[in-house]
C-alpha cells in the first residue's frame, strides 16, 4: 500500500502560513466573550447519538442526513458533534453547573462534523465559535448576546453585515401558527418537494427553511409568526428591541426567520451579508427555553449563538481586512564551529526566556545557506558567531531590513546590549532572562 498523502474530502488543513489568521480571530472572540463574563467550556468531540436526536431534532436534515454516526465496540451509538449547543447543555446538566449560581455563561471554540456537499465556506469538518447563557429569562440577556456578536464584528473590522431579528413566540401561541402554516401549505401540496411533504405532517415550520426553489416561492406568501404571537411574547420582543436601541445596534425585523424545533422560544436572530455571494448567514442564534427540559433537566431559560469561522474569514477576505502577521524571528544566530554552536545555543536560550523569538541552525547548513534561511523566515536581525568572535568576545549584529550593523559583547552583557539596540528599532518591552 502506498503512502497516503491526500486529505479526506470536506476536511481542510490549516497550514502554518495561514494559522495566524485563525489565532487572531479566535483571540478576539475569546477576549470579547470574557469581557461579557463568559467562561470557556470544552466538551468531547463525540456524544451519545440520542443527545443530538433530542437537541438538534429528529426531523432536521442534520439528524436525518448529515451526522457522522457509528456504533462502538460496546454497541453504543456515538455521533461526532454537528454543533456545539448540545454538548454544552449536556455538560451544564451532568455537572450541575447551576449550583455555581445563575446565570451560567459559557463560550466554546470547537470543530464540528456534518456530511454535506463540501464547498467554499462549508466543509464536512468545520470550526465554530459559540456562546451560551443558562438561567437568564430577562430580554436584556437576548440583547446582551446580540451585542457580544456585534462587538466581535466591530473589533474584526467587518462592515456591511446586517442584523435580522424575529420572535417565534412560545409553545402556546405557536400552536395556532403551526395550524395556520399547515392549512396554508396543504393548499400547495402539488408543488412541495417530497421532503417538505413529510415536514407538512410533522413540522410545517421546517418548510420555511427549504432551499428548493418551488417550496421557497410558496413559503414567501405563508403566514408570518408575528401575526400569531401572544401579548406576553410580543412584550418581550419589544423589550429586546428597546435594549438594542439603547446599545445603538441597528436591526431589521425579518418575520421569515424561524426555528423548527419546539424548544425554541421568542427571540431568534441572524447576522447576514452578501459580500461573499448570495446573502449568507454568518451567525445565527436565539432563545431556547425548552432545551434543558427536553434533555431531562428542570425548565431553564437559555439562549445562545454560533458562527462558523471559515465563513467569517471569507467575509474578512472579501472586505479586504488585513490580519496582522506575527512578528516572526527577532534574531537569527548563525554559528561556525563547535564552540560557536555551543555559544549560540546558550544565547538563543536567553533570548527565548525573555520572550523574544530566536533561532539557529539545526539542519547542518553552511553560513551562506543559514543567512539565506534567516532572510526567508523574515528575521529582523542576524548575527554570525565564529572562533574569532569568541576570542574577541564580541560579534556583529545586522539589521536585516536596513543593513545597519552594531557590535554586542558575547559575555553577560550580551542580552542588555542587544535589547537596547532592539528597542531602539522596535520599541518592544522585554522581560529580563532568569539568571
């Protein structure tokens, strides 16, 4: 059998030359979440299949068509997570996080898996950032969650992204809406696709999400949920809008945004853009007050959102947003001779202890090849140490950008001398190495 050198379809490598973009985005997401009082949670990449059947919904395409499900040697049905909410909610219940005081606010960065057609911005293994709040019934928490998303986009410099919100009411008032939808779509059975015909009996709200052109056209004229929500749900929706106004968050009420599962309640929202082609949802979220109860817990008001990082990076690229590259190598030390190698190894250790990035040869290159490599990795400074330099107790450091040179001692004064010149060029604060 030959060596396998191709990745699995629908999975992408994030190479060293690109990973800084991901790190930059993830760092901003983490800092923003933590500024809102959220703490990171890390859950397993696989869960019992029944968890997703109950949380994602047996009638959804994700559960019916897209999950990676397999049986273990012990006969358990296990599924790779298709999204992050289910695992976070399971952990909230299993570890009784509510005993730490409510609300419980968590965020996560994780990989998810769905077997669907691989395309730009949609892979079978993809990366997701999400935030979840448990135990917060107040509409302010809905507005707070939306503010967190808006802040992330602002800090990333993303423009031309629009917030659309809606209310899908509660279980009680949605019964009338579901009946109205069923009555409407019954009149158009002849144009509905086979999938939507099955949805008509089990979950007519799912028809509103269908991508089939004929179903989509029929859905445009379907009754909207805002026509059926009760006064209490309407009041909550108005409060959400009030707090968004206070926060200067622009939004559009889009009555076509729905969620097909019973545990979703009241606020739903999406951030959409058309800068990567057809209108695309970059982030989706909402309130799911019935989820924890669906998983066997006590009724717990809950809400959250998730955004795909691949699609977010596509938006940033389309808008020409420059992501700062890492600083790279601060000093490359080339050594000629055994004694010089030992000396350079010690100096590189000191530099690294002071949080500088320092490198030296570890593949046996000659001097010319070492200097060529130093230039290739973007070293700010380079230094060559040979036998004569050790005897003279000094070496010459070269600024790789300007070509300017300066001497530094090779004894205990080396670090302070180099840092003085370094800071004169780059103004970066350093910590002194541990003696």
